[in-house]
C-alpha cells in the first residue's frame, strides 16, 4: 500500500529542505518506497480533518491504510523498520542506530531550534543581544560533543543508518545559522548526507512544491 504524508502547501523555508517532511521523504527514498503527498495550508493544519491525524496541528503526518502516525522521528523509525537499509540486522547495532535517532531529536535539535525561534520572534526585544550568545553557546556544547564522537568517521556507527539520517536532517535544517563552520567534520558529514541520491530526490520533490506555489 502506498503511504501518504503531509507537507506544507506553502513552505515557510521557501523550498530549502528545512521543513520536517524532508526527513520522512528522505527515509522513503532510501528504502525505495513510493509515496503520495497531501499538501495542507496553515489553516487546514488546524482543522479537524488534520487534527484527527496530527493532534498538534503540525506536519508531517503519515497514513498507510488504517495506520496513522505523526512526529517525524516516529515516522522515520516506522519506515526504517518496515524497509531495508536504514537499520542494521545486528540487534545491538540496530539499538545504537535508534539511540542516535533519539539523540538527534532530543539532545541536538532543541538548542538549535531555540536559536531559530529567538532569531525569528525576539530580534526586536531588548534582551535579544544578551540572550543570543547564551543560546549559541548552549548549541555549541552539543555540537562539540557530537563532533568529538564523530571524529574522522564517515557515519556515527559504522554504516549509514536512520540515526545518521535523523542527525543530518537536524544539522541540515539549521546549517544556515553558521554554527557548523567551527566543525569541519560535521560540515563534511552533512555534505555526505546531501550527496546521497535518496537525499537529492527528496530535496527535489520538496523544492518542487515551492516552485509550483510560485507559479500558481
């Protein structure tokens, strides 16, 4: 059965691959799973039809027959478990890959998103000039640890896995903040993810939505 995911009808990032449906698209492309996309407006995201699937009124969501999922991490894990190539066969390696998925979402992403949010909505506030360096330092603490752990390795734990997909998805989403410039190995790590054919297909598909919206 072909799954359907939701994505922004008009992406706030202007097709730069930063919306979280990008991670889901990438995972589907990695396992060579065809999928459909239901585009939703900001108004539709808050209406009962969408809230029935995504109770917080966000994207992405995922529908496959009677199965309905939300949260990008849960969706990617489901795709990885049903497909091949994103989770190792060895149970210990599989557990480590899933651990890195959680680390990406729960440890690395929050301080990066906090910077994004501050820049977006607090730039005109009197406390912004003092608050931003504190947020940046908090983020660098996480990136320092990640950079040390990755070292000179190609991927986080042997072969490419869903853990790398989720971590690179997080880093890619915030690379325009300039924080990766201090970490050549993390910058190269993201570049390796971007060079994967599945990533390029997912990015092109998401960007095409933005292009179509400009000509509507």
